[in-house]
């Protein structure tokens, strides 16, 4: 009988034995791969974050453009004037004294946002995606100036408790206070007074509920005459209006804000909300992003003809006419 020879046992030193061994990554190789992944993550994560912020900036810019078109429609319906800061506590149209329509503490009043809102019909447009402060709802039983249940506006109050600020923080944007204040005809500019519509700021990003003009304690929708700047980019002291002087001091609005708003604005001013700058809309209808050091603000409430402040040079974003 023929039998097959028994196979020889493979020596552990033979080539066939070496080919059957299982190969694996060494510790050094794993550490190198991990280091490469970490380096790529460190490079790409900021890029992704910047892309997200760019998307928010674009969305915010679109919001401002929609609000601007609504304000322009309002101006066409109201003799080329801009909506005033609030419906009560104003001056008589001739400036001879206070309006008998007095604001009532604890009642909801209408502001410029509410006057413009019918032209937009979407309150979401008034909030910037990068503004994380949520609006405060009305407390049950809150009444408006007519004594009816409040559905619009914001509560006029001196209270320091947030729950009493119903309707607050609805808008991430402020209106140029140089165009309209609180009903005094001497402080409501007409479009005919605007020398440079393309550089006159109509709307800007700002701290929510910055009040009307210089009084942040009103807790009203934003109405400002400058932006908040970090101390490092605040220029010289304010000077009086001079028709022959087109330079600007870049006035700072920081000191007119409430303590709460100052605390939120100082670490990251609204004028630097998007990649070191903010969005601005202008009276001619266009909107763009700009750094705060390029924006020109006025010194105080209007000190030019009919209460408004002039000095716009026609080249730079400016709150002055």
C-alpha cells in the first residue's frame, strides 16, 4: 500500500512561518495618527465655527434689510418721517410742553418696533441669530395704555425685576435716534433733511431694549445715536456741532446703558457681534457689515437745526445727517 509522507513541521524560523504571523500597528504609529487627527481638528473646527458665524451674519443682514424696507414704507405713509420711540410721554407737536398722554408705570406701551411691525408681519425678523437673549413674556393681567389686555409693545416700568419687563428684548436692533426721538417735532427729521442717504445709518445691531435715546432705564426698543465700543477703539472727546468740521469723535453709547446691559456689552459689544464687526442698514435701503472703528456717532441729542445733528461726510457710516 502506498502512503503519503507526513508533512514536515514548519520551523518558526522558516519563511512560511514568518508569513503566517499577524501584523499590527505599533504604539508609535498610533500616537502619530492621533497627533495628525488632533492637528486637523484644531485647523478645521475654527473654520467650521467661522462658517456658522458667517451664516448667522448673512441671516442677520437679511433681517436688517427687511426691517429697513418696512421703515421706508412707513416713511412713505407718514410724510417722510420715521417712527418715534414710544407712544406716550412725548412732547406736543409744536414743542410747547409735555404730551398729556402720559406713560403709566406697569402698562404696556408701543414703540417703533410695533409701529413698523405691520409692514413686516414677522416678529422673528427682529431677532439676530447671534443674539441669545430671549424676549420676556407679559405677566398675566398686563394691560396696555388703553386698559385692554396687552398683546404688543413692552412694559413701561421702573422695576428692576426681569419678570416685570414684559415685552422686553424683542429686538436685536436699534433705530437711529437722530431721525426721531419721542414726538417733539423739532427732533423728528424728514428725508429732505438727510444729505447723504447712502451713509446715514437707519438701523444697526445693538443691545436689546436699550431704551429711547440716552435713557436706557426706559427698557424700550433700541433707539441710539452711536454704538458701543471697547475702550481701545474709542476716540477723542465729543465736540460741539460745527458745519465746517467733518471729523468725528466716534462717540460711545456704553455709559447710557443699564447695569445689566453694560455687563453683557463690555465682554462682546453688539458692534462686534459678527467676526469683529456688525451689520448696518442705511436710509437708501442697502445694508452692509462694518467694523465699529469705521462707524461715526454723534455727541449728544441733536444740536443742529431743528434738533438733529449734522456732520455726515458722505463717505463713512454715520448716525449724523
